[in-house]
């Protein structure tokens, strides 16, 4: 596989895994900016390539009363300031085709939410911006079914596609991750990212909110890296209990660095073992 490049970051092709991390939603400019700076510094110390992630709108909250974010224009302004001030690439999700062009003026990667991964007009609009398109594999899709979403982007003239695994529905209020999904998706010729924290959601399992099992982030992340993923996606918050979205499955900021050091050690073993031996 030829890796995707984003500045000096290489995604896939046997390169070390990339960290995509940030708060679930932009809670305020000050909070997002502070968190982006701290995440960038931790990633630098751990020598992990870093892409900042935050949503300007969470359009699929369980309850209509839940916090959604600052909206498109204010959210993009905040992300632009973070991209410039913290000197990090930025990823954000879009929910409607008309958001694609404006988001692409700021974001380096446009993300297609899992629930919307079959929405043709949304995929094509994202593709036509020329930005990298990160497709979240729907909880309702088998790993090989994602090839049709990938094809919609590629057929629109954009081969710069990533697929992110975020768990599969397993009965009511539960998700499971099939480790076979990673090599299955990679057979489509695209880098594969593991969204660890969303895979630990208990969808709708709270009182009008999505519950989660953050206590299993470390073992699940380690298993994914051991399976050879090209990126790790983590929602991170300095105090998850106070997060305005996905509080129960976010990683505590102070747990990130030791986790990254564990994951980089596993990644080095796996990626080195996969390299051909010449002699």
C-alpha cells in the first residue's frame, strides 16, 4: 500500500501509527486550544505523528437537549486558529454536503460520520474538495461492505481515503470490535484507523445519553495496534466526567502519554516483523 501523506505525516504503508485525538466536540475556544497544545506536546514527547480532531457540531446526539457545539462558522474559526497557532493538522466531521467546501478550507481531513457512511451526496461532496476523506465504518456494516463507500469517493476523483473502524452493533446498547476487520478493510487498499473510544460506547445506554466503558481503552487500543492499524483515534479530555459529549468513553488526558508509549512499543514490533528480510 502506498501511504497517504499529509505534510510530513505518512499514514499507512507500514509507517508508524498516527494519533488522531481531541475532544468529542468543541466546548469553547479556550478549552479546545489548550487541549490541542497539550496533546501536541504529549505526541511530540512520545514521537507519534499527531492530527487534532474536534467536531463543530454533533448532529447525531441521543437527545435533542444535548450540547451540539458552536456550529459551522464559529467552529471552523476555532479550528483555523488551532491549526495556525498549534501548528497541527486538523480533522473534523461534516454532516451535510453543503458543509464540505467550507470545512475543507480549514480542515486537512474531512470525516464522514458512521451513521452517514452510505450517504452518496455527502461522500461525493467531501471527495470533490480534494481533502483526505476519513470514512467511519457504520456500526451496521460488515468490513467488506465499506468498499462501496470507498468507491464513491474514489469514483468522484479522490483516491485519498482512510477508513476508520469504530465497532459493530452487538445487540442492544453494545458494540464489539472484530480484529479481523482491520486486514479485511485494508484489502481495499486504504489505510485503516481504529477509533478506540467510540468503540467503547454503549449507544443510548444512559438516560438520554450514550454510556461507555473507558476502563477498557488501554487493552482495546493495544489489541488494535497489535493487529497492525495505521492510526489510533482517541477522544481525550482532561476531566472526562465534565465533557459535554461522550464523557463516559473518553480517555483522561493524563493517561495518554503512558498509553502512547505502550502502543509505540507494540507498533514497532508489529511493523518491524512485517518488513521483508533481505539477505
